[in-house]
């Protein structure tokens, strides 16, 4: 079920009404049922995979909590291996066989291993990581296991963040499913604000940008360096508006039901360094990798070489998490190498420049570096990657900019400008939730009317699904 569909509008409206009518003790049943209905719009049979994960981790969590210390790790390993095995089967099995088949062909063997016709369950990477965090937090003694199987199932299946995050931690969200929630007019309206903002970013900005980006990248052989720079800038904003737009709708949907999910983005394109960009981009994933991979590997507690190794491993896995393809792996490696290079550079440059002139320059440079990494993320073949990089670096301003459709290009620039200005001048200083409908009724109503009209006038009706659904 797409967030920007009429079906979801009816679904969230009906769920919200029933939620506030039901007594607290029955609400978990509604949330679990609603989440199953929501996921069934994609491939219903794959609910069985989620229930299998739920059953394994629920029981493993109870055992980790009650068994003696020596046996705790066995149950933790069982949970992690089970989750990663399911993820590997659906997401990486064919990728692995393709690499083996390539080696066999190069070695002269005619026999090829058969691939499986498997469809990746929507959002499997997200709820796999969320499930793993549950048993790890119990093992570390940070939370107690949830003994109510239904409430634990809601933790894994909660529909606003089921298919594309944020990747929640059990200590944040599970207690919220147990508390008494009364209808709050302010939270309800500000939740609608957040949903509208997310819809604008996705259905207007991201999808308009996507049309232009596709027209350039899908026909890369006839375009020049200047065009690729513009298309790559556009793709950076496209993927940001697409994914952060999803997160905004998820947070807004949860908020109107009385729940608070973690923020997933914090104005990443205003970052002044690569490390700051990564801390601001896909926060739930970056903090997950930090807490459950980078720090357990040793973090920065040992020598610089070990720190660089840990950064490289973490970011390579981050790239692989995004997709079973070499371009994603290379994207992760590129971010890792940039983080390492930045640390090395800082060890030579002791002085920090934070004046009003240096900050915009730093932001500009970081944005261009990140733009170069998006080429890896968006491209589909080695030839495409090499061709685009060659044109961007050897002919950055030669030939002018290719514009396939002037109306789309102008609308794209206009809507992206509105998005950037709003985030810079408003969200940079204040939360979108600060538009209190009680204290500021005129501003609140103006926001709703303005972005509703922008959605009606500029939304792309045939827009693609959210990019991160494939991960």
C-alpha cells in the first residue's frame, strides 16, 4: 500500500478512528491487524516470513533473559544467524551465485549454477535489523524481553515504519505500545502537517526530479559532463526527498496515533564534512551500524589503522545492505574511504574554520563530493559508471545542459527551491511540530492549504514507488 494512495488515506483514517474508540487493552490487536493488512497489499504470503522472524526472536529474547550467562550468547547467535540467513537467502543468494558463475565462466567451465526466481520481500533489510537490535539489547541488559507476544509482533510489524524504517530500538517504541494514549488535537494536526510535508517531498519534488534524472541516466551515451553534473545533483535531492519524504509520512502517521518514532534525517545537505553528512543521513541505519557493528569491532579505541579498518568494514557492509549489486558495494566503499581520508586530513590540519565564509564553502565542497558518490548509487553497469565519471571530470562545463522537457525542468527547479528554502529557513531553526494549531491557528491552516494545493497542482500521478522499498 503506497503512502500517497487513496487506499492509504482511507486506511489511516479508519485505523485512527477505531484506535481512539477502542479501550487501551485491545489496541494492540488493531495495530497488528492493520499492519498485516498494510503489508498484504504487497505480497501477502511474505507475512509468513515476518511471523517466522517474530517467533524466533521472541523466544530467543526470553531465553537470553533467563538462562545462565554462558548460554546467553548461544541464543543471541541463533537469533542473529536466523535473521541474517533469511535476509541472505532472499537478497544475496542469487548475487552470490552470479559471482560464482562468473568465476566458472572465466575458468572455462560450461556448467552454471541455477538461480532462484525469488522476489525480495518489501522492507526485509529494515525489519531484519530492527529484530536483531531487540535480542542484542536484551543480551546487553538494556531492556527486558517483551512477554506479550502480540505487542512484540506489533514492534516488528508496526505499519508506519514497516517497509522503510526508521529502524527502531525496542526501548523507544515497545513501551509506547503499552501506555494509555488519549486523543490530542495538537499532536493530530501536527502529524497531518508532517504527512503533508512528506507527501510534497515525495509526490512532487522527488518524482519530478526522477523524471529528469531518468531521462539523463537511462540514455547516458548521448549526454555530456555538464548534464551529468546537473542530473547527479538532481538525483541527490531526489533520493533525499524520496526517502526522507517516506520518513516524514511514517512519523506523521505514527504521531496522529500518539506514537513517536525516531528522526531519520537532519538536513544532511547542510553538512560541513563527510562524517557530519553520514550522521545526518539515514540516522536510524547509521546509528545501528555504529552501535552494533562499528563499536563491537573496536570503534576508535585502538590504533588509527584499526579505526580505519573498522570504518571501511562498516561502510562496505552499509553499501551491501542497500542492495545485492556491486555498485552499492562500491558506494559504501567510497563513503568509507572518504571518512578515512577526512580523518587523515584532519590530523594534518589542526585549525578548524567555522566563520561565516568558511561554512558555506565547506557545505558546497561536501555536497559536490557526495554528488560524485551518487553516480555509483544510481548507475546500473560498469560502462555507465566509467562513462559518466569520464564526462563529469573531463568535461564538467562543456556542451551545455540537456533539457528533455522544459516544463518538467522548470517545475523541478521551482519545487526543489521551495523545499530547500523551507528546510533552511524554517526546519533548520524550528521543528515542523512547532506549528501549533492552538497557538498559531492561521499559520497551521495556511500550511495545510498551501501544501495541499501544491500536491494537487504539481504531484506526479504516475510516480514510482519509494526508492528504499527495494532495500
